[in-house]
C-alpha cells in the first residue's frame, strides 16, 4: 500500500527520489488528519458556542447558523496549517523511528539532515499556502461572517464612528541643541458624525509658538474640490502670546486648511482580523497621522503577525522532525500529547510577545516574531542533540 502511494506521488513529482516520495507519502495523511481535527476544534471552541447562544436567543434559522460557521472556518484553518505540520512530522518520524526504518536509512549512509529535508520542503510549501490563504481568504471570510450575523440580529452598525472623533496632529520643533521634539500641533474634536457632516466641533491650534487660536463650530464638512474643511456657524478666538484673547471673529461659513485625516479616522473600516496586509498598511498610514501610539503599535504587531504566522509551519516542521527522531519509542497517543504541549507553548509565547509589544517593552517586530525565534532556537538545539 505504501509502495503504491509512493509510485502515485512519483508520477506527480518526477525526479524525486524513492526515499523522498516515501517520506512525503507518509507525511500527507497525518497532515490532512490534523487539518480536519484542529480546524473543527477551533470552530467548536472559538465560534460554535457563541453563535448557537445568539441563534437561540434571537431565534435564527439553522441555515444561517451554518453559513456563519462556514464563514468562520477559514480563520481556524489558517491556524490549523502550522499545527498540522507539527502533528504530521512528529507522528511520521516517530513511527519511522519506532519501526527502525530511520536506523536502516542511516546505516545506508543517509544523514539526519537528508532525512529531515522532505519534511522541511513540505513545511515551506505549506508556509506559502498558509500565507496566501491568510491574505486572500481569511479577511474576506471574517468580514462576511460579521456582516451576516449583524444583519441577522438587526445590529448592523454604521461604517463610521458616530461620536467623539479625536484627531491629534503632531509636528517637529527643533530645539536650541539641534534635537527635534515631537509636540502637539493641532487638536481636532467633533461631538458627532452622521457619515457626512461633523457636528459640535472644537479645534485648538498650537502651530505658532503656543496656543494661537481656538475654533468652535456647529458643523463642518470636507470639501474635496478644494481639499479644505468648510466650517459653519462658529467662532474663531485669536489668542495673544500672553494667553489673552486678541480678537473674536464670528462666521457663517469659513474654510480652514486642515488635513482630511479626521474624516478617515471616523471611518471605522474593518477589524484587524478582517483586513489583509495591504488594507492594514493603508489603515496604518491613517493612524500614523493621528499620532495615537497605542493604536499604531497594535496595528504594527498585527501586520507582522500576519507574516510570522505562516513561517510557524517551518518552525513546527523542524521541531516535529527532531522530536520524532529521538531514539525513545513514542506511540501515537504520546506523539499527539507532545504536539498539544508544543502548540500550547507556542501560543503562550505569542500571547506573552503580544503583551510585551503592546506595553512597549519590546518592538512590534520582535513581539510578532518572538514565538518563531524561540521555537526555532529550540528546534536547532534538539537537532544538534539528535545529530550527536
């Protein structure tokens, strides 16, 4: 049966050695089993109970519940790709080690590095699949799942922030010693936004050596033709250097040269899990203009995590193959248990990196790649021990 699988795989991939075809044919079944297992567990724990509770409370039809569950499935499949690589490599190489097949191959002069090569090649292939899947399928699917549930529950939210729109504009001021300090240049605040018009506005302007004017207005709209804001029914308070009112100007309509960023910030856009990297980068440009360091840092971490997660396939492939090559005999149940422990450790490290990154203890890129770096180091350590 195994020989038949190897011949079939060889017809699909010509030029691959018999050993490679055999190892790959042994890796694929547990990988597919892991995909089904971890995806179903993820959907059950992550979505099923919450969706069923909402469905029972609102009396939603089972067809809609199934639709939302299917739309939620791609996100958990993206997490299942790396874990399935770990399960497949660990179970496969443990089985080969238990049956003394690895000893036979090594006695024929095959090095441990050569034995690991098929698993690592498969890991890189799954990395590419995971990245593509996570970039083009998962965000769109999550977004549709959110919209479907909101419409069914009559909780569809506007695509913009309705109240309390803040925009902080910062500028660099050169100090006498030549250093540049980032200081608040302008503060824009609107009480409400109806999707087109800002209402209840206050603008504080520090662009010229301290607070130099305050603008209040009943409403304002963005003028795309002239790239300005049109303010209506308001007052401009001109401030003197000694902080006293120098002049008070009332207006029916006034154009102010302010950036469009408050309007962009009021547009909520999608959640982090509903954006691909290109959409997240566009959102990052807007957040950088707002100067909100917490949101900028969080978005940077999420962007780097979208790149780091697919490479967990390679990390898990290395860890799984080295653990499977240990001389100790390991059953399927033990191998599955070890896989669960490694997966738990990886996601614990991801949570720790996330917390450290959001708290500014480490940079966003280190926070996102911390689990991969530590697990890759552990994999190399195990590999050197196996080689010795």
